[in-house]
């Protein structure tokens, strides 16, 4: 293929900078650190909205009236329970498996109970969306309990989304400040334009596969350490560093080995991720209210890692991203590190479904081209003549 061939010129590794769709759901300006959901700045939504209201905004392109919010919330609350066969499936999974694998398996199986074959039917679209948003937290909490040998805790209809999730983990109604902090984390993680897991879901959606399969595809993509798995890696990195005096040697050694510092860098942001800024403020507020002793040692260490990391990486336009502080917050909420990506998934299911709905309104099967660099015209050699 000649180098002046348009398809060769268009090739961009990882599709960097290549528009894969037209969308009205969210907008990012990586140069200024701007993130808007349906035109509303993420700072506004984090300060004044809730995850459920933000979900409605993402799905339907407007903030709901009270009546609309009450109905949507009530529908989600009443669909939180999962079939006993899904619980039995989760019970059969290895107790030391990764929670994202359990979530992906259970969500794929979910579709078997709710055959959503006609994805263009508005009723199928609405109830699939409600069921996935409602049941993903229940599946996560069920695996959390069952892998520890404890019985699953049924959801409570009187608790909001974040409070109910934390309740299903411990059978204790959470401190409202912690529940609100989790709700804000969910809002911050709900949507982010054409990220890898959203793109993965859209490719599946473009085949007109059902929404449970679409979300199962996206969960698999989110799991990777370069994407939703980063928050877990950050906390494990902080625990490996252990103390302030180890920060610089640890980072310098990692960079000298050409390894990536988890929680840093982003394909789009060339400044600090606006979500990381809000998460930092959230962490400081939580520590100030929860503990007389101020920020957790891990948070203090994270701030030192960010300071030194900035010094070493800012020349390349590499700054802290959303995953840098989220893990420290989740740990403060009592969540285990391997469940961090599932909390990301519990939030991003709203963005995945918003893109699913947008994609199927004007669908075209994703089928990109390639630049072939292999051989042509090779002869088949019988086995007994091969050396
Ligand atoms: C999320 O896309 C989204 O929107 C994702 C997300 C969302 O909301 O959906 O924002 C959520 O996934 C956040 C990112 C979480 N991942 C991590 O924190 C993992 C660490 N980050 C890197 O792997 C990396 O920054 C990526 C994957 C996030 C982005 O990488 P790119 O755009 O593919 O850039 P690259 O890997 O080609 O790196 C370009 C240069 C390289 O240096 P050179 O070889 O040119 O000298 O920057 C360097 C890289 O080595 N670099 C880093 C680095 N990230 C990039 N060097 C050290 N540490 C890093 N973290």
C-alpha cells in the first residue's frame, strides 16, 4: 500500500484523535481541563446534583422534573433485586476471582432473564436501562458478600443509590457523609466521551446486540489497568512506596525503567484532570469531618506522589487523572482495592447506556479498515515437505 494512500495517512495508533462518532452526551477540552455532561460543567453537577439525577440527564439530555425523577428513581429502586439463579451463578464463582470478572459474567447472564432482542423498542430501551443501573450494584455487593462466605444482603427500598450499595456490603446504614461522597464519586465517573470502554460498548451496540451484552463488553474493557483498573494500581503503588522519602526514588526508578506511573496521564487531558481536582477536595472534606487526625496517611502520601510526579512528568503534559485520588477515597469508605473498578463500572453504566441509546438511534455497524503489512501469494506446503 503506497504511503500516499489516504488510508495509510489516516492511520492513528489507538485511534488517537480520530472521531469515531458524533455525540451530544459529554464534552472534554483537554487543553483547559473542561468536562461537561450534556453541556453542564462537572463542577456544577458534583456540587449540586446526584448520581441518579445525573444519570437521567445523561440518558435523556435534560434535567428531570420532580415527577420524572421520582418515577425514574422508584423504577430503579424496585428493580434492584436479582434473580436467585444469578445469585447461584455468583456462588459458583471462585472466591479469589477478580470482582470485575464476576460482574461481567453476571451482567452477561442477566440478559438471559430479560431477552431484550428488539433494541429499537422504547419499552425495551427503558426497562433494560433501569434494570442495568439498578442491578449492577446488587451484583457487585453480592459477590463481595458471597466470596467472604457471607449471605447476600437484599437491597433496601428506603435508601438512595450510594447508601443502598454500601448497606448491601455491610448490612449497616452508612454515615450520610460517606454515602454522599460515594454518590459524588459516581457522578464524576459516570461519563467521559469516547473512552475505551464506552467505545467497546458502542462497537457491540452497532451489531444490534442486546444492552446486557453491550454493558458486558464495556465491563471487560474497563477492567484493564490502563483504564478503569488504574485506581487499584494507584493504591497498591502508594502502599509499595510506603513513606515520603521513598517517593522520589520510586518514581525515578519507574520512569527510568520506562514504566507508567498509574493514575497519571490521559489521552485527552494535557492539564490535571478536573475530576481529580474535585476528588481531592472531596477527600479533604471527608477527612476533615470524619477524623480528628486529618487526612489519612495514604492521602498525604498521594499528595507527595502527585507533587513529585508533576515535577518529573509535567514537561510531557502528564498530570494526575481521575484514578489518582479515587482509590484513596474508596479505601476510606471501607472498599477493598480489587472492588475499585467495579465502583467505576457502577457509575459508568450510565454513560455506556447513554451512548447505547444514542448509537442505536442512527446506527452503522463499526467495521474499520486496516493497513495490511503481511505476505501475498504464498504457496501451501504439505506437512511432510516442511523443514
Ligand atoms: C481512565 O479515555 C478516558 O477518558 C479514560 C478515563 C474515563 O473517564 O473513561 O478518563 C478513565 O482510564 C483514566 C486513565 C487511567 N489510566 C492510568 O492512570 C494508567 C497510566 N496512564 C497511562 O497508561 C497513559 O497515560 C494512558 C493510557 C492513560 C494514556 O496514554 P496514551 O495517550 O496512549 O499515551 P502513551 O502511552 O502513548 O504515552 C505518551 C508518552 C509516552 O512517553 P514516550 O514513549 O513518548 O517518551 O507519555 C508517557 C509515555 O511513556 N506516559 C507516561 C504516562 N502516561 C503516558 N509516562 C509515565 N507515566 C504515565 N502514566
